C-alpha cells in the first residue's frame, strides 16, 4: 500500500475493521505515515451488535479472532497512529470517579444503605465553606452538635 492512502485519513470503526482484516496488523504498523492521525473507536459492543445495519459481512465478524476480541471490548478506546515508526498506542478511557457507587454501603444486617455522599466519598469531605454557608442567615434545620459548635465559633472566625 502507498503512504498517500493514509495521509489525513480518518477511519470510522467499520472501515477500520475492514482494513485490519485485509492486512495483518504488523504490516499496517510498518507503513511509514506522513502525518499522524487519530482513530476513535467508540463502544465496540454497541457497534458490533448492529453489523447488519452497517453492512459488514457476517463472515468478517465470525472468522477473525482479532475482530471477535474487538467485538467483546466494551470500554472506550482511543488508538493513535504516530509518525515515529508507525507506533500504535492504545489508551483506555475509564471513569475515574464513580460517585453513585460511593453512596451505597453494606450495613451490619447485610442490607445496602444509600445516603448522600459526604465523608464516605473517597477523598471528598464536607468543606468548611459549605457548612458555614448554611449557618448564615436563618438556620432552621440540622441542629447537630457540629452545627452548634460552629455556630458558637462563627463570630470569632
């Protein structure tokens, strides 16, 4: 294949699958690239479930083990083809914060309890500004010991 084919070419996932089937991955990586380009492969599981709609032959999805692995891949993937020697880097896009999961925990009876995320939310706690914000003006709720102490110390801060 010639390098001109790759210059400034952005492939959508079904075209990339056809290219990977037609050429071995090793051969694809040895082709010198004129310009670096980025191929976004978003949610392969959702894409490969609709092969008939996208017009991909059924033989391609069943015959190649590499395509089958991509079919089962459910994470978002970003593949970068760089200039230097046709290097291929794969970066998985994973969620770093799962806030809703941190609101649930198991109590002593084995039941799951859900409350508002506060000090149990990893490295996130109740900020001093958030507590003091509720003490300004008319305080009608939450007469806890912490609020009592802060209310007494508030004029001196």
